[in-house]
């Protein structure tokens, strides 16, 4: 039970990130330590899409922690598979959605 609570608290960090995206007046970045200034066509719509992306990420991340509610040694493989593997798949899906949907739609095209 404690593991699930800690897992959900870590997911809440992404909820806070989503709220920051919704409230930001400048285009929020996706990649860490990027020196490029992101130029988008519609900042408000872009930030809204980013906020929704992070909110969905947080909800799915919290759901991936459900196996942590089970007790006993027989649940360890399930916990490792779902939380570990599921988180990796979710992060890859997050990057794919950002690059192929959000960035492609809102980024100002270079001439």
C-alpha cells in the first residue's frame, strides 16, 4: 500500500507539470536542457495540448502502479513487468505523441 501511495505521489508531479503548462504564457519546452527556443504558431493551444499530454501521462502512470497494491512474493514478477515495462512503453509513447502530433502541428515551419 505504501508503495502505491509513493507511486501516485510521483505521478502527481506530472499533474503539477500539466497545470504549469496550462497556465504558462510562453511555449513550454518538452526536451530537457534544450538550448533551442521553441517557436509555435499558437502558444495557448500548444500549451493546452502539452498540459493534456502530461495529465494523461500522470493518470496512466498512476494506473500502472495498481499491481503495487497486491501483497505477497508471487506478485513481484507482475509488479516488475507492469510498473517497469509499462513505464518504459509509456515514456516512448509520450515522445512519439509529442514529436509526431503536437510538435508537428504547432511548430513554425522553417523556410
